[in-house]
C-alpha cells in the first residue's frame, strides 16, 4: 500500500472550499482571457497567482507537462486562470494507483478520499458496494488492489456511471464491477462485507462560498444534498444494516464538522465500533462502523 504522507503536497480543491474558498483577484482573469500568444513559465505562474489560483507553481508545472506545445500550454493557462480545475483541462486526475478520466459530469477525485481507500484495504473483503461512485475512483482503486473481490458502484447520474465504466475498463477491473443507476438503495440488492460512500455533504447554504473551481465547474449534485449536508447520510443509514453482512464494515467520507451527526445516524441504524479517522491534513474525514457479527 502506498504511503499517504508522500502525497501531502497535492492540492485539494474541496478542502480549499471548506476553508471558505479562494477569492479571485482581478485583474488576473482579465489578462488571461485576452491571452492570444505563447506564455513563458514565469508569466504563467504570475497569471495564475494574479487570478488567485492556490498553487500557481504546481499547476503551471502540471499543465506544462500535460500540454502538447506552446499554444496548448497558453490555452491551458487561460482556462486555469478562469479557475477551471486542472483535472478538467487535462481530462484526468491521478488517484491512488491509477489515472482516472474526469469530466464535468463527475467529482474530481480528492486526495483526502485516499484516506477512505487506505482504511478499506486494512481488512479483507470479497464484495464491496460504493454508493455514489462518480468517476469510480474509490471502487476501481479497491478492486484493482484486491483481484479476487467483486463490486457494485451506483450513482444517480447516468453520465457518471459511463465515466466510471470507462475508468473500470482502463484500469482492468470492468469484469468484476457492476455499475447500476440507483437513487441510493432504490436499485441495490444483496449484502456486502464492505460498503463505502463519499456522498454529497456540503450544505446548500455553504455552496456560494465554495472556491470557483468547485462551485462553477463540478456537478452540483455531487457536492450538495440541497439541504443541511446530512441528507445523503440519512438515506444511507436507512438501509445500511440490511445490506451489510454480519461483521461487515461501513466507511463514509464526511465533512470535518459532521462526525458527531453521522455517528448518531449510523448508531441509530444499529451499527457498532464507530470510529472517526483524520485525513492527511488532520481533519475528521472518514467515519467507520460495523454491523455486529
Ligand atoms: C462527492 S461525489 C463522490 C464521487 C466519488 N465516489 C469520489 O469519491 O470521487 C458524490 C456522488 O454521489 C452521487 N449522488 C448524488 N445523489 C445521489 C443519489 N441520490 N443516489 C446515488 N448517488 C447519488 C453524485 O452523482 C456523485 O457522483
């Protein structure tokens, strides 16, 4: 298993949005919008910095590596200065041990979600369910690490399921993964020894303060339940007991302030051994629980 510590330097757009968002500073975006010529690396860094991009040096390097020639690099910098996510400009994101295709239809997989993957791999599992699979980042990574396991990854978004299918094929796990469209449990059957989910957990009232990369470019349905941010956890808690094998585990990604509320929900659902684990930045990020054996 890879070290999480090694990956600390990576940017984390949803972590950024939780901190209240990065405010764009004029006139960076204005200059970048009018960019019609090649840019040097130092000009690119200055443009991104002026646009309020949180990691101008790192993003310049990533975009330079991913661009085919000077014109493509200038275009990539123009898009990044307009606060488009790097993953949308390049079309992919490195997550765990794989390169995942990312489109505007799916959440850009976050480094902090690798905490959940690492915890999942601490125990054996044969059948895994991922609720709200998005790009498939979690379940595809898990199946790639456990060649004997099979999985089901659901999503309410047909576009997301297609992207997850492409990633499953590219990473060699498609023959062990089913990807049904489902509104949480509506079309899910069977029992699993591991259930994972990174559901939409941002409250509707927090959406306006998100970083532009997140608010303006990621699917709204992947970010918020349009309520208090706990709606998806309530829905998951309703039927999780029935879909876990005795002794089976639940791992939920949570927002840093949600541990107590989500713990109460899964406790009411009959699960035990509830524990909260921090991410690489030390903030509450994954809630683990178990169905009694
Ligand atoms: C935060 S994203 C997580 C994506 C991916 N698992 C990851 O960690 O990168 C939440 C996902 O839940 C899906 N979703 C939202 N509401 C849903 C629902 N009612 N039923 C199933 N999936 C839903 C969204 O479409 C989105 O793909």
